[in-house]
């Protein structure tokens, strides 16, 4: 089909306009993307303080998809802070170490963010992240007020030039969790391939503290299913059919919990022991923990609980008494052990229903 002169001219004009628009869109994407990248790096630099070191390899922003991607983000406690934590001279009794290969802020409404300085996020994705909770000695110092604290803490987040932030959900995919005892230099708990979502929370600017936002967790909910933890030493595993946490109701529910030897034949585990020792096999249908103070746990390292209800506990204890006793072992009496716990524990009452000891 032959095109007339006018048709050719119109085709060239339309093609030129489309090409020009494509170039403009790409140029705007590059310019605004670069500005966003600089803002993100600036925000990360503002978060830096003496307690933590923050590093990121690359930051990429795409206004067409509304995504911001951070690669190889690491947050590590400073060595001096860890020394204070180990001695109990820090203002808190715990620290966090994070390694995040992929951190994605997805579904940002870029136009709204630029015009109203209000950020609306569809979700935040942590992929292949690894978090270590470092347990230090109980702090000898009282927690400081917000103005005396560093910028990186549970109570406030520094973000310049923003009026508000709304987040749909935070998603964790193929993540790992470790709990490390700094004082005794040993791993207390580790988990692999953790996947879950956190919903119902938001950030609100603090009154009288420009560019500081408080993280509101009053209504936060967490739901994990079929999680398995390996206990250090390789002799036991800990499995949960479901872990449900509702902060607004101050409730933690653990369903279908199983703490069992990694050996199907318990006598194989007994053969690994040098001395007579208990071998545990525990299953629980449901544990409900009510009314606990999460901020007291984070800031002071103390766990205060109103009540614990245990339903359908089956506890089996095996001992191979053919092995010699460990004469160097001096176990404390129950009340002594409670007083010497690494993490102080306060429980109002404990109730058991349909439970058995074998």
C-alpha cells in the first residue's frame, strides 16, 4: 500500500512525537530517579550514629514502576557499643545486626510524593535478609529520653522533607533469624527460610520534632505459618504450625509447637552424650501469652507477662542412667535459676489444660 505525501508527513510527525515523548519520559525517569537515589543516601547518612554503621552498595529508583531498590544494605553495631553491651553499660540490653541483599520499596506514588511530600507505599520487601538479635548483659543504666538518644532507635526515625508515610505491608521472603548470646559467645536460636508479613502500622511525625517520625505499632499484626528453628548443637529442632502476634490485644499465640530431637531414635542422641542427661520431646497444641510489654522487652531486656495458658502439653523425658553423672555440674534450684536468668521474667499466672508428663 502506497502512502500519499500527506500520510507520510503525518506518519513522520506522529513517529517523531512518540520518540520525543519516549526520550522525555526516559530523561525524567533518570533525573528524578537520580534525585531520589541522592535523597535515600542522604537519609541513610542521617541515620548514622556512634552505635551503628550503615552501608549500602547501590540505590536504584524507577518512577515508571514506582519502585526504589537498595542492594546490599548492612547495619552493624559498632565494636565499642558491643563492648558496652557485653558489660551491661549500654543504655539497652539488645542490639540488631542486619544484612539485606535486596530491599525494595514498591508501588510508590511518585507524583504524590513530589507534590505533597507524602509517601504512600504498597509494600516493602525484604528478600534473603539475615537478622541477628544480639543479647547483651542487662543494662545498668536507665533508658534516656528521646532527645538524648541517637537517631537510630525504636522510638523515632529521621526522614527529612516528608510530611507523612503510609505503608500497606512489610514482606519478608526467604529470610533468616538468629539470636546470639554476646556474653557467653554462643548462638541461642537460628531459623532459615522465614516468610511472613507485617500489617496495620504507620509512621507519624513527632510533635515538636521536625523530620522525626514515630513508628506506630499499636495495631500491628504478625502471622507466621510452619516455621522451623534449629537449636544450636544440632540435637534439637523447634517447629511451630503457626505464630500469631496481635500487639493491639497484646496477645501471642503459638500453635502446634514441637520441640524434638533431630534423631528419630532418641537412643542415638543418648549415645552422643558423655554423661547422664535429660532428653526432651515436647509437643503443645496451643500456647496463649497475654498482656506483655514489648517496649519494656526491647528497651530494658525484661519480659513481663500477665498470663500464660497452655493447652494439650505432652512432655516426655528420657535419661540413659547407664552413663556416669557429671559431678562438676551444679544445677541451681528453680528459684535460684529464675533469679539468675539472663532475661528477667515476670509472669502473673500459668495455667495448663489436658497436659501430660511421661
